[in-house]
C-alpha cells in the first residue's frame, strides 16, 4: 500500500533528521525539516477515504506551516509569533478532529474524566506560573496557546475513554507527547536553556504527530466487505 510506504519513508527521514540534530548540524533544518510532515500527510492522502480525513490533513498542513515559519525565528520575534499562530490553528483543528471521531462506548467513566481534567488543569496552571515571570510581552499569546493545547489534550483524553481502545491509546499518547514537546520548547525559550533542546523538541514532536495519525487511522479502519 502506498500510504504504508510513505509512513516508512517518514520514519526513515525522521531518524536521519534526529541524528543530524544530535550531532549538532542544526543548520540543515532548512533542508530536512520541511520534508517530514508532507511525507506523513502523503500517507494519509493515499489512505482510503474516511469522514475526518480532510480535517486531519488540515491539522498537519498548519503544523507544516508552523514548522517552516519557525525556521526563520532568528530573523525576528514576529516569526515565532506567526509560527505560534499556525500551531494554534493546528491544535484547534485537532480538537475538532477528536470531537468528530465515532464513539464506540456510550458511557464515559466520569471519575477518570474528572481526575484527568484536574491533572491537565494543574499542568496548565503550573506551567504558566513557571513561565509568566519571564514571558514579557508574550504573556497573552503564550497563555492562549498553552490553554488551547491543554484543551486539545483534554479532547484526546476524553476520546481515550469513549473511543475504540486500539486507536484511542495512540491518539492520547500522541497528544500527551505533543504537550511535552511544546513544554520543552517553552522552557528552553523563555526560562532555562536546555542542552540539545532541538533534538528533544523534534523527537517528541515527530513522535506525537505520527502517533496521532496512526491512532486516527486505527479509529477509522477499512470496513469488511
């Protein structure tokens, strides 16, 4: 299947890219980074049609736009803000995507959902409390972004409780790792520089995108004829 081939190529390119980052050749970002998300998107494009396929592709499109814009952050703070906006739209699209997945279970475990909601809220409050003193003029954009990605994680957790299990775990794990990736980026940029930060940010980011995609595809399997 062509989509499976693109996923294999994506993983191979990710490995090469991460090795390049680990070795410190971050100047190759301009050539390698823009290739990765399109490869993942081709894997979805050549997959069979399912109800939320275009929404998933749209989320990846804005992620790719964010990737490309962030390559130019050295030229000015405006590029970081524009990249933030692109990823903000991507996360909002992921929220819509998760909300539109077919429910396989009618009842949600309200106790687990309540506990998960509290944990996510504590993460949001804790991260913002940690970062706010050093954000300067970017306080409002970062607060909005952190809130949206936390809501995205909440949608994924809700899905984990009500979707078919074989796909829900992938999506929830991907959303969680996405939050970890953005947290590393935020701490590195606004608080304390992290050694090999680019490697760890992209490792978690690429893993998160892949897990979300695979999870959504598993939630939309080919129907038996």
